[in-house]
C-alpha cells in the first residue's frame, strides 16, 4: 500500500459522476479485468494506491456543483477492500456525499459495506443509494478458488438481504461466468433464486463468459495452470487470443437468465439497470436550487 495526493477525484458529468478512491485490489479474483495493461498501472496491482486526499477533493468538487447527481464508485477498484477497515476513506467520502445531498451507487464484493449501512440508509433517505454486489459462483469451494480473499457468495447474499431490510435498492452483477468452470445451469439457477429471494432490483449480465486482455490474460492463465491443470490449453484451442470468451453454454444460460428475470419482475436489460442506477429523482436534483 502506498499513498498519493491525487489531482482530482470525480470523473464524468451530465448528471452522473464516478470516483475511485483506490487503485489496485487485494481480493485476488483470478479473472480481474482491472489488471489489464490498458489501465497503465505503474505499480504492482496488490500494492494498493491510496488517494489519501480523496475526501478533501470530493468536498471541494461537490461544493461547486449546483445540481445534485448520482456518484458511482467501485467500477475499477473495490471501495471495501481490506485497507478500508483502517483508512475509512470510503466512509469519509460517503459522509460528504450524504451531507451535500448527492446520491451514491456503490459496487463491491465485500461484506465490509455493512459497516456503513446506517450511512447508506441515510443517503437513500435524502437522495438515493444503490448497492451493487458481484455474484459469480454459488459453490463455496469453487468461489474460494476464483475469488480467494473476499467473502463467499452466500455471505454477499446476506448483505443484499440486509440492504433490502433497510429499503436500499440493490443490483447484482452476474459476471464473469467462466467457460468450463462455473458456466453451469446449476450455478446460474442457484444465484438467480437467491437474487429473487432477497428482492434485488436488477441483474446485469451482458453474456455468459468473460473478457481477457493483455495483463489480465496472463494472470488468469497462470491461475488456471495452478488450479485447473490442462484447462489453459483448452481455452487456447477454443478461443485463441480472443478478447470476448463466450461460454459454449451461453445461449441456453442467457435464455434461462432472461426468462427468470421476466418471471420475477427483475430488471435485466443492461440499459434499464444503468438508467435506474444513474437516475436521481427530480425532486432531489431541484433541492440544490433551493439551498
């Protein structure tokens, strides 16, 4: 872990913003796209870069914005990885978001988010808060191989249920689904049934598969050699050097996914899920003009 003073914290505009307080991750997921070289990391991925001045930058940025909006975090680096326990930078930023009346859309795999559930509930009361949880693998043993340093899927479902009890809407990312590993009807059904039980608002799944780029591919293949001997060669024979690796079962699994969501009233079209997450009701947007 190392500390830097960032020049800015918010990206985007036109009613929606994003922020990443950390760069890198300690969760160790074998498929992580954020390892890809296109993101131009100049340090080891596990050597977490901490934007130590993130709260100050966020305070300055929100003071200057007249219209309220949703602020997303977690798309590149999980805001609730291990170092957040000590540093509490995510919590400090959420306190600023809450104080200024903005909304928040948070993506994580970690149950550490429960530490801040009272704050998330308050943001949702004042504006809007959406919690996004990634679920990939129902089998506990397999989940521990694919996502070794973070809580398992069953615990993440418990997190979703706690959010439901507080009235905080949730979105699940059902991705990635790894060819020849967790791309089974049994796995997808178990996750979908759990999502219905805890009444998630939507589930995002572009395809049953994963993407691999330079940097990410090498790390993933090394994990396959270690955990699933011989599977790397099957990947190479099947996909070559492709970026998008769709499961051979993708069509039937996507049909299952869409049918299940329609039958249970769950949003499943990616555009609809994103529209829901970035939309801050007008009554909250207009509050800024009355302050």
